[in-house]
């Protein structure tokens, strides 16, 4: 049983999460949150019901169940703590996180027997507790285990400089999360810097989603003005909207503000803005070249984008997971995202970040823009065909 799962009342109730010490650094902010706020949010995100903040661990032995103890003067990235979700801890077990190059673990998990043994040493601080557990492990009273973290990040915070450096380190690591080719290679180099600027303020992920959506609508309005200059302005605004669209997820991860509503809200803005923008590109080009067919190509491309989004939303609402083509179903989502097969790379060129960047380049060059719209139309025909085959022929999940 995970240390964060509720413990039956007859055995002592919910396992406690304790944040020890950190009084001198409690006011320092990392990622827009103080250290006590970060530990509280981190443990709640892992499933803890109760988090205590103490300056001394001398009363630790009063608990009757397992305990998760964190160093109040340290900060740890949420992804590094997720291994604790599946951590189990027997009576005399003590579990430390281990990560290459990260130094001493900022968290220790103690079974009920290990708690009693460690309390006999009267530890005052987190450092005292670690020293006591290691001493008990040497004498055989405690079984010390180490939990390997694949991509670890944690630091001890001593001043504003180390707090700022830790914020920047966490932002840089967000560049490596799964995503499109342009998102990872271009957009996130800008978005993490924008996110760093707004983290100290009360800006939520949904605020950033709204701003990105409004910029996208402004891009559509600019494109509808017609002509080369407005096409460049519109495409540039749309690319900026795509960059801003990455900020909401970064804020959510840094500040533990992810939510189901936020995921839906972001997706709905993205897909409607995409559709409006493609139709506006068709309007602009039909006026510039005098061919109404270009307008209908833009409208058709926008409709196909919206249709795919509707199928994706339906699948997510019904099954809890968005639309995956029949040939990807059954594979873990991480495997699908991180695949480097030629087909996967081709699919990633049609992800929002990639095709908006390509549209921006085409708008600046101007002459490739009609050709790109034709490619989008051909891709839209492919989307309609795939949806028909996926739903009506393969009868795959959607």
C-alpha cells in the first residue's frame, strides 16, 4: 500500500506528511511559491490528506503510522517526487530518494517501527533525523532502502540567489517534456522566460490560456484585413499565441495548478482559434489572388481541424483519454509521444506548434502560402478519411 493511501483507523489513521524546519528560508519563493507552500502542494498532489509543518522533530514518535518527512529548507520538482506515489514502507523500513548528482535526499519515508526507533535518538532537525536513521541502519534496527529517481531535481535553498537559480532550473527542465518538434526546439526557449516573468504574480494557467486565445483571435482579425503585410502580422500573432499557449502548462506544473477544467479550457480555445485562423488565411489569399477556391480551401481546412477536435473531445469525455488512431491504441501515451519513427515525426509536423510556425514562415515568404494552404486541404481530406475508417470501418475507440 502506498504511503499516501489512507490507513485504516484502527492502525493509526492517515499517514502523516511532515515538513521539518526551514524557518530561516520559509519566506523565500521558488516558482512563485514559498517553500512551505511548495511542500504542502506537492504532498497534496501526491494524494496526502494531512501535512504538518514543524520546527522540531522531537515529538515525531507520537505518530502511530508511517510518516513522510521533508526538509523544509529544500525544494524538489514534482516529477522527482512522483516515485513516492508507489512507495511502500514496512514497519522498520526507511526509504530515501536517490538521484545522480543531486546530493542528499530532501525526503525520507519511515515505517511505524522506524519512526519509534528514530524518535529514541530525539532528532531536532531533518539532518539529525537522517543521521539517526543511518546510525540505526548500521546497527540493524532499521532497514534503509533507496528509491532511484530517473531524472531527479532537488536543491537546498539558503538565500534569494539559490531560490532564483532553482526556479530557473525547473523552468529549463520543462523544455524537455513531450511535445511537438517546434515546441521543443523553438517555442519553449521563449515561453519558459515569459513564464519566469509572471510566476511571482497571481497569474493562473487559465489566465494565460485566455490571453493566448485573445492573441489568436487578434491574429485572425489581422489576417482578415487582406494583403501581404496583414498576413505577416496575423501569422506572427498566431505564432506568439502558440508560444503563450505553452506558458499555461508551465505555470500549472510549477505551481501545482493543473486541473481537468484547465485542460478542457485550453483545448477548446486552441481548436476554435486554429479553425478561425485557417479560414482567415483562405479569405486573405482569395482576395489577393482573386480565386474563391482559396477561401473554400481555408474553410474546409478549418472545418476538418474542428471535426478532429470534436472526435478528440468525445473520446476524452467518454473514455478519459483523447483520440488515438487504431494503430496507436494499446500503446502507453508516453511511448506514442516520444516515438521517433518516420510516421511519428510526420504526425508531429501537424501538431499545433509546428504547423503555426510553418504558416508564419510561409506568410513571410508569401508565395509558398497558397501551396501550404493546399497541403492543409489535402491533409484535411486525409483527416476526414482517417476518421471515417477509424470510426465506421475499424470501429476503434473514440
